[in-house]
C-alpha cells in the first residue's frame, strides 16, 4: 500500500507518468516512420512534462516550483533542438508551447478550456501536433488524424470522471455517460480503421490490439471509479500501441 501511495505521489501526480505515456505514443509513430532518435524522445518528454506540470500546479501552492520546472524543461528543450535539430523544429516547438498556454493559463482572462465541449478536441489536436509535426521533419496527416481521434476518445473517460466538478459543459453532461462511451468507442474504432490503411502491417496490428483494452476501459468508465482508474489505467492506453509493438516484435 505504501508503495502504491508513493507511486501515485511521485510518478502519477507529478505528471511524469502522463508525460511518459505521451512520449511512448510518439515513439510508436517515429518507429513506424523509421525516424526515431533519442534527442527527439527527450524533447517530447520534456515538452509534455513541462506543459502538464504548468497546467496542473499553476493555481496551487506549488505554482512557483512548477514555473521553475517549466523554465528548466524549456531550457533543456531549446538545447536539444539547437544541438540536434534545426530552426524549423524550434519554431514548431514554440508554436506548440504557445497553444498549450492558450489551453489554460492563469494570466489569461479567457482560455480554451472555458469553451464548452472544446476541451477534448483541443487536447487531441495538441497531441496530434506532437506526434505528426514536432516528431518529424515533415507533417504526417495520417498520423495526425490517428492521434487526434485516438487521444480525443481517451479524454472522454476523464470527462466522465469530472462531470460533477466541471464548471463548463462537457459531453457526459450534455449527452449522458452511455452516449459519451459510444462516442469514444466510435472514435477508437475510426482511428483503428485509419491506422490499418496507412501504417505498416506490424504497427497497424499493434494499434488494433491496443484498441481492445482501451475499449474495455472506456466501457467500464464511471464517475464513481477511483482516480487511479483514470490517471493510471486509462492514461496507460496511450502507451499500449508501443507496448504491443514490442510484444509482437520480440516475443
């Protein structure tokens, strides 16, 4: 029990876990395109880590610490880009960081998160840019749409969790939990169909296999579930394509 509490406090609540999950999804697509490089891996991880740390702790007692973490992460990201990439990659990274600030920032009178129903699509959009634009020297529309649809679907269970505490209209409050699950499942299936059309066979199979536990977790999502169901199990779905790819290739 103590181990689980430590895991939640220092890995999940610290935003390390969600950052790793996002990085593993990006890694899955980089491997598919044969463009994987460790500097890009660390760039994506640090970008996610800085962004999620800022978003979660900006209005808390840890705000100053979160700003320091974001500043350090930003410096390391800049150095990684300067040493291993080009000025175009720096522009891409800065644009994505700006879009992240527009999502939810304490110094803005109005932000994207306050727009009813938009949150899930905006998160999917940012993750799509991370996977299909920042990760590559080009823009991959196919990978963008797979990422956008898949991640948008994964945000819906979190809306189910938060439906009693959100101050803006979200899908579970608008159409109900059952229809929200159907919407999320339809998105997962759509992303699988697209992946089957554009990804290499091993990768499309891995993505298909990853969709099975993802659909199961969506089906059993309820706002009465403990937080770890979402912050650990549902969050892990982002890394499942990479995990199944490793299992297919080496086991």
